[in-house]
C-alpha cells in the first residue's frame, strides 16, 4: 500500500490503496466538516466495544459519588471514606495482571462480559450493606471485577484492529468513555438529591445492560467470545495461568510501564493537587474547577479521534515523548498560572498530551506484546495506571500542603519529563533478544 505525504502540512495523511488492496481507514484533515468519516474502515468489533463502553459509562455514577455516599448516607468520617477510594484502587491494581492473563486464556470478550455482569451484581448488592467494614470489603471486590474490563477492552481493541488502525480504535473507545461520562455523573447528581442508594441501582443496571449489549452484538456478528490464541498449543494452555510471565524479562516493556507510571503520577493530579490548589489556595469556586473538565471533555470529543487518525503513521518513539512533555508543561505551568485564562490554557495543553499518550501508549503495548500475550501486557499497562492512581493524588496533596505550589508543580514537571527520558532509554535498549522472548512466550 502506497502512502502519500501530500497534505502533511495540513494535518492529514492520505492512503492510496494498490491493486487488490482495501482501504483500512480513511484519514482526513482535522478541520474537515466531518472528521469522523476516517473511522469508516474500522472493524465491526471495534464499534461493538465502543457501543458497550458507551452504555456502561453512561450509567457510571456510583464511583464519582462514593465519598459523598459514605459521608452523607452512611455517616462515616471523610478520612474513612478516603480509605474506600484507596481500597478501590488496590482492587484495580490486583486485578489488572490477572485479568490480562485471563483475556489471553479465555478471550477478551469473555472477560469483558463477565466483568460487566459481575460488577452489575455487586453494585446492586452494595446499597444493602450498612456496616462500613463490610462495605469496604465489597468496594475492593467491586474494583476487582469492574477493573478487569480495562485490560480486556484494550486487548480486544488492539486484537480486532490492524496496527495502522489501533490509535483510531482506541481514540474511538475513549470518545465513548467521555460521552458516557458526560451523562452518568450529571444524572447521578440529580439522583443523589432523591436517593443515594439509587446511584448504585442505576449504575448496576447499566452495567448489566452493557453486558447484554455486548453479548447480543457479538452473537449477531457471529464473533465467538472465547478466543484462545491459535499459536498456543493445548498443552501450553493448560498451565497458562501458572506459567511465569515473560514480561518481567522484557526490558523495553518494563521501561515503558515505568514511563506510564511516571506520566500518570502527574496526570492524576487533576484529582489530587489540582482541585486543592485551585479551590483552597487560589480561592476559585468548585464550579470553576468543574468547568475546566467541561473544556477537557469538549476538546477530547471534538479532536481526539481525528487527531489520532492524522497521527496514525507517527511512530511511538515520536508521539509518546511529545505527549509526556505536553503533560509536563501543562501541569508544571500550574505553578505560574493563577488567572482564569492561563489556568484554562494549562488544561488545554495537558489535554492534548492526554489525547496523544493513551491511544499511542496502548498501541505501543500491543506492538511490544509477544503473540498470545497481549492481554497480559495490557494488564501490566493497566496496573501501572492503577498504581499511579493509588499514590499520585495522595502524594500531590501532601506535597502541596508541605512544600507549596511552586515546588509541587515543579516536581510534577520533572516527573513527567523523567517519564519521557525513561521511554527514550527504552527505545535505545537492545532488542536483539525480543525474537527469543516471543518464541519462549509461546513455548511456555
């Protein structure tokens, strides 16, 4: 397939099919009247996953209101309510590598469907529990089953799409996430005025509905939900879950997971130091903080898909360092931005970093994974984010209290830049052993 470069200066790449070839997807200018037409060539399974994600996220309201539910409905202290959030994070960290390996063994769709169904049941049960210790245990189990969907979804997307389509497929799924999240928490705010337990009921029902949508659409398409990798012989599959993971010997992959952890430590400050800095230190209203997320979501919905289609030909070694630097600049500049417009500009900068880092990072992990180990590698990638989510908000808030804004945002800048440097180190690490690694992954 011949790739033409005319129009690169206008922000798009055209793909000209050769004789007997089909167009994988059409890339278009970011400023086109219909930039989403570039998604026309994506496989049907990608659209099924996006539809499932949209249904699930449109009902996501229990987690955003968890602390308010615990403090106002169950009457626990804010500090204890914070422990529940940590319990959820630990559950996500524990389940990510296990769910990834299960996705390789049983197929990503089977894991995704089970995750949605079980999390729906858990959410329906949780309002019936009034003892905090038991609720805390259920929160951990809820995270274990709910966050199993993350590596399964990433594995399904990157398996269904060709390498050239992966960034667009991931961007489409993130579009579904953001569209859904623009509905769920907003509806949840009104439901909370009526009944806090109703948040869990609606969230649980939409999780079950998403599981049904996934099952029906896959059945209509004729896609099996259990897809063990064909390269793995039956005797290998029997001991799959007990085999030693090759990821611990894959230095480029480990360095990228370290990059992901460092960059996400900074990115999650939008839930940690950032609201504290804006509301407490700069004396903005909570509504101003909320409006910043309206800006973030609007940019993602309008730009992320065409942006990633336009950059589909860019290699990871170019996209990921640029994305990390944009996140570094965006959050680092918070130390200097105090007026509303400069603060909004910082959000715009790190939003562009976000839109580039996550699709490119997921596609890069799929490229790094040996045959039959995509889910396992996605699980480790997901775990790096979960670990950052556990550590980052607490560390950012603590640093802001102890050292103040200039030091906190300076450290955030340094941390994200360090992530870019670690990724650069990973690109120069010798890859001579990766062929042996892939072979050993199949033999194990």
